[in-house]
């Protein structure tokens, strides 16, 4: 099968959509299919290359904040690429400039066009820091803008059943199903032979303290201030909270740590290279995911595959991954008092960490990369056999955002 993937993020390794697209493209290529990806150029100028069996055609791009790109004036290149490749399936990853160009390119061709949704308005609204009175109108416009594209596709996926419910509430009428983003069980696995102290020393982490780890974009919707404030409330000096990643909220979080006099109890490592990430996860004692707008959280999947207990916000799709008292604990989103209680409960149940890590490994069995690739192949075959139905945009319902404590 010839599969064309398109979206605004690829080979960035700094957000979930990019990681998913890389894993899917390379997994499909490994399974023997011909895969091409259309993506914004990291250099700004169009070029072609092949990476790990995937043909990559980039288009000229102007890079903006929050992983956004403007890829206008690429219609001709997109059309030429599609005509030369002649895909059996076109699979978009978002509803932005490049994906819209790809859909315009295939309108005149008998090709199934499908999409995966990684989008929630909160992922953008928190970062652009809108005043409260504008949040709901902007959120409604964002959903309408997304549905304008996705209600004209032949099929849609999203990583979780929570995501399916959100899309249907928002007004999606295209057939939709949940397929996990998946995780590479070989790369992310427990490594009992690892010298945990060595990897901690590499990143300047204490050897004699409990290490709670967050990995991901350091942006506002990740709610990392909730954990920082919880640590300040606890006043404990026997643990470190490690934030691995970069993002728009980094400066404010560092200022908050200084304001709360947390000293070396919160460590910012910056971006962690791919080869070090599984090792850093294995050097941690537990993983923390406080975000309230996670459609799945690939970082949490990777932590679970590494055999870690998880402390997560009881929000969006995270409860699909974390069962309290089984593989971790949940706390009320954006509630530093409840997060502090969750940290205390976790620390007081140290003897159960191994069992919780083992439970994470059991849960991750349905999220393997191999399973995800096979489910997408089955889905492609199914969609290709179904007659296309072009749906008109459905009414957009206003979905209120959780109230922020900031």
C-alpha cells in the first residue's frame, strides 16, 4: 500500500503529534509499505530526503511559536508530489495549512482521505494567554475551524475513547474510532542492569533522593506549576522534581521556583536526546503528568512501558492510563493541595512501587507500537472499501474549559 502522511510536525521530537507521526510512518515502512510524508521544512526551504525508510518531502515554511508553521504558497509542490507518488490513502494529522493543501490536491482523485486528531483548543488557548471573556468564543471558533476539515474526511481516529467522546460532543459526524498512539516496547522497557546513578549524575540530579520525573513540552496546559506549588507546600527535602523538556512556560516556572525558594528540589534538564530518554526514565522512581488537556500522553505511555508508577491529573484521557492504587494515583487537576496529597500518598507507599510498575507494564500491553501499526493498516483497508460520504459541517457546541488557578 502507498500511504501519504501530512501534518505540521515531523522529526521534531518535541511534541506528541510529531512523535506519533514518526512512529507511524517508520512502522508502516518497516511493515513493507511505501510511505511518504509531507511536512514543513526545518530549514525553511523545500527539500527531499529519506529517513529510516520513509520518503520525506518538505515544503517551504515560516516557523512560529508553539510548534506552528505557515506553509502557504506550496500548492504546486504538494500537487506535484501527490501526482508523482499516487497514494492509495492520504492520512492527515491536523487541520492546518499543509493538511488543507493536501486535501485540495486529492479532491480530484479517487483517493481515501482520513485524519487523526491530536488537537484540543486548550493546547493553544492556555499558551496564548487569552483574557477569560475571550476563551469560550475562541474555543468555539477553533472547533469550527477543525470540523470544517474533519467533517469532510472518510474517517477519523483519535488516541483514546475520551478523545472520541470529545470529538462527538464538539460536532464531528465523520466515523471515528480510538487507536492508541502506541509505544516502542523495546526502546522503552525496564532496564534493571542500568547504572541509575550514572544517568542521574549526567543530568546533575541527586543520588540520595526520590526522583519524580516529568517529560514533555513545558507549556502552560501541562500545569507544571501545580506540582511546583505542591512541593513548596510539602516542604520536603527528600525528593526532587525533574522537568525534562523545553517550552513557552519555562521562564515563568523557573521564576516560580525561585519565588517559592525550592532551590535544587526542582531541576530543569532542558531537551533530553532520544538515546538518553529511556535511561532517564529508568533512573526515576515515579512519573508525573499534571496536564489537564491530554488526549492520551505519549510521555506517560513511555513511562509506563519503563515500569514506573504514575501520578497524574484526573483529567481528560489520563484516567484511561492510570488506575488509582493499581499503577499509580490521580489528583484533582490544577489543584496543588490535592497534588501534594498525591505525592505524600505515593511516598508513603514506597513498598508498592514495584507492584505499581508491574501493573503499568500490564496496562501497556494493549498500547504496543506493533498493535498500533496493525490497527492502522486494518483501518486503512476498511476505509478504502467503504464508499465516500461527504458530510456537511455539524453544529459546534461550546465546550467549557476547566477553570485555571493561575
